[in-house]
C-alpha cells in the first residue's frame, strides 16, 4: 500500500463492503483535482452513520474503483430540526442548508408563512447541497429535507419534537435560546421570513407548545438567525 497522500471524504450510499465505485463527479475530483493514485487511501461515508476506510484499486476520472478495508457505524444523533421560511434570495437558502448540515441539523422543514416572499423550492438541488456538505464536514448523517409546507401544517408536524422554539422579533416575554435548550432531547427551532411571523402565527405556535425565544439584541436576517440558533442548540 502506498503512503496516504490525503485523507478526504467521499459519498456512496451503497456502503460498505467489498468493492465500490465512485461516481463520475467524485472520481474526477479524486483523480484530477486531488491527484490520488492506485494504493492511496480515502474515507467514504454513506449518510446513514457508516464511515469506511478504502484503498483506490483502479483510478479513473469517470469511474474509480475502491476496495473497502474496514468500516464503523455511529449511533443516530438526537433529532435537531430547523424549520425556516425560504428567503427571496435562493443563494441564502442554499447557504442555510449547507452550513446547518455542517453544524449538525438532522431535518429541514421549508415553511411558507403569511409573510413569506419566496414560494419556490428546488428539493433536488438542496439534496445535492447536503451531500456536498456532509462530504466536506465529515458529518456521517445525511439530513432529511421535507417538502415545503404551510405554517399550520408545520405546527401539526412539530408534535414529534419534545422541545419546540419559535424565534421572532415581536415584543413578548421571550427567553434567551441558550437558557432553554435541551441537548439531550429532540429539538426544533422555527425561524421566520424577513417580514417576521404574523401575530396570529406566533399565537398559534405558543398555543401548540412552542417556547418564544430571543437569539440576539440585534435584528437578524433569516439566514443569520438560522445559523446562530443551530449553533446555540448544538452547544457551540
């Protein structure tokens, strides 16, 4: 076996034993960009908790062949869900998905609220982003991306989470998020659009068991609020 030139993560959902093949994008990245060769080691993840060490046996920029050496499996993380209203600028939505995947979100809920500006959602594109994010970060679990839903439907879906928080900018008796998080239990945070949630939406969430929380003394953009809240809930 040659010396390990570089340890990097590749994704293959068919892991993990015997011989596997990198897809064309990963093969090109491995052979053309990273200049990996026969005998070099790589790490593979499958998005459901398995990580494998493998050796390149047949480098090819279109279909690289690898042999699994060993693998291990981690236990599933506690549910940490982000529900947010997609912003008008789709680049910001993609940034939310990417960065929150890296931090450790397990499930995304795109939510259309009364003040939502964007009502288009490319689920296939977002799926590609989360795959790229777990490859970059080494996160072993691929988060679930739900289909877009309206606010009332999200409230019904939220019953599966033990701890539920809604962040908004309206005056109320809000607690600081870092004072009420429960890292050893399932959690959901609900982040609104640039125009914030309506009074009725906040009232419905509170009636349904959501705790009102503050993230900062400043007014934050949706994407900033999403990243900050998930970082706090992960204990960063």
